[in-house]
C-alpha cells in the first residue's frame, strides 16, 4: 500500500486545524488553484475507471504531480475516507491521497459528480475464452483486459472473421454477445477502419462514461503508440458499435 502521508488524518480531530486548512484553499500562500491539487502519496497512485479500489487501473500518478479535479463522489473507503475525485480525463483517485483541504468530506467549492448512468439490463453472455485473445501492446489486448476486469469473463471475439479490431462487433454478435449502436458505458467501442482516428485495421476501446453525445474511453496503442494506455473523450461516429459487458 502507499506510504502513509497523511496530514488529513493527523488533523482530522481538530476543528481549528481544519479551518486553517480551509483558509489555505481560499488563497493563503501555497494554496492550490481552484480544482488543481497535488498527489501526496509517496508511491505511484493508481488512476481507476470507477471510484473503487477493485476497478481497472487506467494509469499512475507520481508524488506531488498536479491534477485537476472536476467533481467528487463516494466510493471504496480508503483509510476512513469514502471520498473519491474524478479527474479531467475521467479517471478516479481516492481523495485521501490528494492535498484537498478536508478529510473524509467533500471539499467546499468542488462540485459533486452526477449519479452514474445505470448499467442497462439485458446484456447477454456469449462465448468465452480461457484468457486474453488480444495481441500484447495493442488495442485488442487492452479492451479484452478491461472487459475481463469489469465482468470477470474473457470474451471470445475471434472469427468468423479474423481477430482484427474492426471485425469485433460482428464476431461478438455471432458468438452471442449483445452489440448496440447506442453508446453505453462498460462496453467495448468498435471503430471501423479509418474512423475517428482508427487505422486500416480499425480500433477498439473500453467505454467508461457516456455524456451528452460523447464517450470517455480507455485504450491502448492510440495516442502514444504500442504498449501505452491513454484516456480520452470524443464524439464518436454513428458507425461505431458497442459490445456490452454483462
């Protein structure tokens, strides 16, 4: 686990101390700008797909790295604090590990995240595999990994066409998985060839959020090349299809 830092815990019993910290947030020397805070964990801090210590890891933050908090919500308790922060890229981190001015409570001035979109019912379970069928370092490997992290299942998205990303929706539907043309969270977005930045083999990405016509995805080998994972928000083309995780 991360090395204990934690000024919040040390001051949690003192109203005066918390008031002093709140004063810092309002503009005292050394205060964070509105919404911008820093990582206090001395070891790398996991950025997660949901406000839970069991959700998929999307990336890592370093000690003292600056982050932008767009809203706060509740999730897995971390050292007595149920507060989690959603960052600008859609990732979540436990508020315990950031230098926000209060402990185990919402920070004054930061918005609370809207209620998550309920996971739709009627998501079929299709053919499964014994492990990740994607190629390591590629988008197919990461999408398979995230599907498994969410559902506990290794899906079989190969054949009757080959395993290239652009064929995944057709393959998945043929093997009993639910495929939709409507963007939904907790699904694999399948981009046809030459669509929304995809190359000739297409592209797949894991959808973590849907909002006002946009999707937020976690993906590998798109922005930074093979073996690198990024998170981005985009307005998808109407030809993109979604394999729904049960």
